[in-house]
C-alpha cells in the first residue's frame, strides 16, 4: 500500500491548530485586567503609629483610602466618612498597572456598626507608594 502525504496540507493544519490554541491563550489575556493581590495585616488600635493618628484627624469626616510610607513600611488607611450608621471592613487590596502607573484598588464593605470599625489601618507588604488609590465601597447585602 502506497500512502502519500500532502506536506503542504500538514503544514497548514499545524499552523491552523497553533493559531487556534494561541487564540485560546492570548484572547482572554487581552480582555482580563491584570491585578496582583496585596498582602496586608490589620494594625490593632493600640499599635497604630502616632504620626498616622495625628494625620487621621483631617480625614475622619471623609470617605477615603490613603497610603502612607512610615519607617519603610506602607500603611493603608480607610475612613468611612460621616456615615455613623455603618462601619467598614476590609475585603482586599489589589495593585493594577494602568497606563504605566501603579493603581491601588482598595475594596471595603460597609457593615453594621457593631460588626465593623469606623476606620481601618493595615500594614502592607509593598515597598513603594502607589501613583493613585481607588476606593471601592459596597454596602452589605448589595
């Protein structure tokens, strides 16, 4: 039995297969946002550095997320603003690259006042301050 291979067809088939597999890998990466989670630890009330407490007086009536570099450590401070009905709880912190700028996205949830805090101070594993900070707040139950 004499079997002939169409070399041209085999090469085209391999190219098409490589393009299909490459598409399944590359296309989701184009549309997905690349974010890196940031490790953090909650700082207890009595362990919050005095400089941060002094600075927070200006921001307690605003809903904000701030980053502070103090003693080679990066702290993130989140305040609830004038909402005395709720407290806040940290969900996660992510770093995103946006137009060659490092953007920190802080996600918090507004919870019942008894189950959460009026402000949060966390110590992160970051070495540099971000270029911009975004605060994403969600009400519990939404």
